[in-house]
C-alpha cells in the first residue's frame, strides 16, 4: 500500500523513528544499569556485613590483649584502651543489625552473635575486676583458667561470623567472570544500539531525500521548460507540499500562457487599432502636428504636408512658429501666449506662410497632452482660404439682397398697399383677393430678407449692440405691448410672473425685446384658443432667466436642438399653416450669445413647452 505523506509527515517519521528506537534503547540500557546497580549494592552490603562481623572477633582479641597487658604492666593506659575497645562492641552490634534488618535469618544470626559477645564481654569484665581489685598473681591465674572459656567464645563468634558470611555469599552468588561478561554485554548493547540508530536514521533520510530530490528536480526542469516555452512534465502525484507546489506551478504556467495569448491578441489588436488611428489621421481634412513644448515639429499628417507644400523631412525639426512668424511673434512661447488671448473655443485665425513664401489664412488650435516621453503639444491647422472665398461671396450676396431686392420689394409692397386700399381705383373682388395675397407674400419675403440680413450681421459681429442700463420690467412690458393684439386675435391670454422685474441689466433692450416678442409670438401661434401664455422671470446669483410658457402641443425630444438652427421648424407644414421663415429662433440664439448668455427649451409632447434664455445680471451704472 502506497502511503501519501506530505513533507511535515515525512519529516516527523524521519525524526520519530530514530527517537523511538533511542527511547527503547535507553529504556533497556536503564534496566541493565539498574540491575547492575542492585548487584553492586548487594555486593557492598555483603562486604559491610562481613567486615562488621569480623570486627567482633577483632574486638575480643584486642580486648583480651589489653587485659593481659594491664595485668603484666598495671598500666592505666592499657585499662582505658580496654574500656574503649569494649565500648565499640554495642556500636558495631547496632550497625550490623541495621545492615541485616531486611533479612530475618541474618537478624537471628546477629542476635546469636550478640548473645555470645555479651557472654564474652561479661567474662572479660570479671577478669578485669579481679585484675583491678585482687592481686596480680591471683588475677593472672584466674585469667589462665578462663582462657579456655574465652577461646571457646572467640571460636563461637568466629563460627557465627563464618556462617553469616556463608549466608551472604549464597545470596550474592559473587561471580567475577559473570560480572565481567555482564559489563561486556552492556558495552556491546550500547555500541549496537548506537550503530543501529545511525543506520536507521541514515536509511530513512536517504529514502525520503531521494524522493524529495527527485521531485524537486522535476520542478526545476519544469521551470527551465517554462522559460523555453516547452511542454511541462506531467503533474506530480501525491498530496505533499511539493505536489501542491507543482500543481500551482502548472496552473501558473497555464495562466501565463493564457495571458501571453491575450497579450498577443491585445498587441495585434493594438497594432490594428494603431493602424486604424493612423489611417484616420492620414485621412483627416485638417493638418495635425505634434511638437515639443518648445514648438519643435516631431511628426505631421499628410494634410499638414499638403497645406504647407512640403515633405515630412522638410518639416521635421523645424519650429512651428516659422509658419506663423510675424513682427509681433518671434518665438513659439509668444505664439502660444498670443493664441490664448485671441482663441475663441480654443481656435484662433492666423496668417500662415508656406515654405515657398506664399501666405494664406489658417485656423490654429493648440492642445497640451502627456506621453510616455513627456509633455507634447498637438497643433490642429486648417486652411480657411476656401471659407474666406465663401464668406466673400456671402457678403456680396447679402449686399445684393440688401440693395437689389429690399428696395424693389419695398416699392412693390407700397404699390400693393395702395391697390389694396383702393387709392388707385376700385378693384373687383377677384382682383382684390389677388392683391391681398400678393401684399401678404411681399411682407413675408421682406421679413425673410430682413431676418437673413440680421442673422448674417449677428454671426459676423457687424450688428451693433447698444448696451445700456435696462430693467427687466421694461423689457417685459414692451414685449407684451407688441404681442397683445396678436394674442387677442388668437384668443390667447397673456400672464406675467415677473418675480425679478426690478432687476437692472446692462444690455441692448431693443434686442432683448426682439427675443421675448419672438418667443411670445411662437407661443401664441402654437397655443390652443382659450389657453394662456405665461412670462416668468427668475433671478439667481449673477443671472436673470426669462421664461415663456405655453400649453401647446409640445416639441419632440429629437427637435429640441434643431429648432435653434436656420430654417428649422417642428413640422414642415408649420410654415404654411402658421407662417414664419424658420429663422426667428436662430436669430434669438445669436442675440443671446452676443449678450454672453444661453437659450434653450424644456418640453414634452402634449404638455406644452417652456422656452427660456439666461443673461448675466448687472446693476446699471
């Protein structure tokens, strides 16, 4: 059975198996040492028992010798020494009894030895008394008579000592060669245990390390293969950390391959997108130039080359200011500063110069942007020579309309008015109807010509604006007076909610009245009979907002921005049914923008419309 072990488990086995063996080895060795220690203690006990028992014989010999010495010399020293020797007997007896107290048989032997010793001590003490109190000859004679008895006591003590020694030797069974063999076995066991432990540890380490090294080699090879872009080795089996790491490595390799594929796809897409952008830039009808912050040209599109009649190499490295140089412009920084002062909506018109020296009008727009290489400037250049030609033609047309059409129309209108009034004779009913229609169309055509002339003057900035202090209430009153008759004829009521009517403006009052009248006329024109048109004024910080609110059909969302363009109406039939040229709102927009304001409409079909315009508020000086 194949065990699936992770690295911590393998490491635990590598540590625990030798450790368990060492514990067992130490345990067995401890038992052997304890047994040896027990034997040593028993041997020491036996030696102490024999030594102490032998001292009893020595005590009696020494005590008897000291008595004889005293009897011969009468030396008090010998007598004191005798007393000291005899006093050792109880101590030795107690010591021997303490040693053998755990052996009842030996305690019994000690009791017999003590009894024999007591008899011997008593006999010696009798002889000592005789030596001390009696005559020396009588004492010596008595000592000789008791010598046999003393010898018998000593023999009994020796016999009892030998018997005690035999008992100790039988329990100890001292075998010097056996002890040496036991010590040798302990040594051999220690050496064998150490050797087995080393071999076991090395075997386990070699087994696990061989497996780990092999698997790590697979990981290293996979790393090399990944760097070369080659296929990886099959995933490693198992549940250990190396197998998990190999699995993560395979997942990472798959993710890298997927990311590389996506990167290639993105690169290809970016190249295609770059090609499309470059194609768009190359096909743009205006010139595009990228310069440094100092104006040095770095790249230009084909239109730019065409405008200035040069090649890419001729433009590269030149300063953009060379194409717009004049008496007041000497460097690119001066051009940029002047451009900011003159530009409207970021664009200003300059007199440009081609490489061949020819000049032409050009619109220039400068924009800063940031690249990886730092700050750059994008210059957009457009040759407006054709536009100037068109404007010239338009001016000539306007002049022609002003002088060649308006004067004859005024004359025709006057003549038709006289005919319609009957001042040139009575007309038949049919002729009267024809003259009335002709007069109405003449008035409409004159109004259209006047609107066209006003719009052109406003857009070209040639219509004079007379700014002066004017109150909001004055503008509203004049506007209502101009529209009231028209509103009455259409049965539409006029209402005023002029909350800010006391505010003063610095504006062209006549032109503001023209705007309000136009908005009111349209509101009345498209309101149902019996409804009302409301004029409201709101004041906000810095601004005054005029509102004209009707309850008419409303304006579709798709037409909200278009109706302020030229000749635009909500429905094509409105010009026939309601009249109007489609220029009124365009003129209103131009007038309001000339005042620095905005105009717009809020409407929903079927719920009426709210036209509004906002102009700056300013107190009259």
